[in-house]
């Protein structure tokens, strides 16, 4: 007994989804994972210039976002400019608001001092 087109389509989609539904979706760059908001969870590769004379870069580490896993590549250590990794938090903070980076007397004092000097020059000019 021949099947109708609608039955064939239903049968075809059944076999398609049952065969690959357990596999993660694949994109051009590999496995595609998304978070709760629908944003893609990316994978990253860290490149380091391993040959300074020729300027060639090599992958020294990989981060797999979906698995939240960092993997260093064997035989390719990261060459830090200062010889060690940078601090987790910059000296002046991420916004430059760490008090140790303010000049003596504070920023407000410098601002008002500059305004005061400008006003004095302006009135000297008028007189």
C-alpha cells in the first residue's frame, strides 16, 4: 500500500530526529552551545609568539566555554612580558578608582585649585 506524502514526511522527520537528537549541534567552528539567554558559549584559543625572530604564533592554551575547562598545550608555555602573569586586579583597579592612585590631596583639591587659578587669571585680565 503506497504512503501519502504527509505520511512520508512524518516518517522521514521521525528517523531524522531520532538519529541525531542525542548529538550536540555542530557549526562551522565545532560544537555549538548556548546559555539560558540564547547567547552562544564560545571557545577560545590563546596564541603566543613563540618564535620572536620570525614572529610566528602558536596556540599555548584552549578554553572550552561549554565545559568551562582550561587546557594548556604541552610544550608551549605562555611567555609573559614581565616573566610572570599579571595581577588579577590592576594596581589602580579596573576603573582607576583605587585610592592609592590618587595624587596627594585628592582629585577634588586639584580640580578646585585649577578652577581658582583660572578665575584669578580671568579677573586679572579684566582689570
